[in-house]
């Protein structure tokens, strides 16, 4: 449920949540990927992380 909520975020406080997710992802991903994450593309990185963790 949490994963789905994060991936489909679009609420009124969405910008703050997006920034939080970006910062959390930066801490979870390798150094070479960290600079590529933004509020515009974080969902792609989040999906990749979930897929990797579920395998």
C-alpha cells in the first residue's frame, strides 16, 4: 500500500513528498545515479528500486 501511494502521489502536498522521496532515493542508490534523480523522474528510479528489492 505504501509503495502504491508513493508511486501514484498527486495530492496537494505532493511537491514536499516528491522532494522527500528524491532525497531518500539519493541515499539508497549508487553514487553514479544520485545526480540524475529529480522531482520530474523520481518515479522511474523508485520503480527500479522496488523491483530490485523484490527480486
